[in-house]
């Protein structure tokens, strides 16, 4: 939840009151018991995305090196 609030704060036009209102809405909408599960799933999704980006970067670098070796 803190990461989401940080991202919303970085966006600029969103103030503390708006962040507090969004947090309250999430708490009411999902309930206190569902928020940890939601955040865990969000964390896994972010981790998978970072791993995929890392794999793509590695493949691009390997492709560049293979291209240099062929020349």
C-alpha cells in the first residue's frame, strides 16, 4: 500500500487528501482482510515483470555480442 501511495504522490497533482481518500476507498471496497492478499499478488506481479525485463535485456546484450563475434 505504501508503494502505491508513493507512486500516487510522485504523480504531482495528487495531494495527501486524495491519497487518503483512495486508501479509505480501497479499505472499504476490499476489506482489511483482502488487502494483504492483494498486495502480495501485486508484489509477485511486479517481481515477474522485473524478471522478464531483465531476461529481455540479457537476450539483447547476448544478441549484440553474437553479432560482434560474427563480424
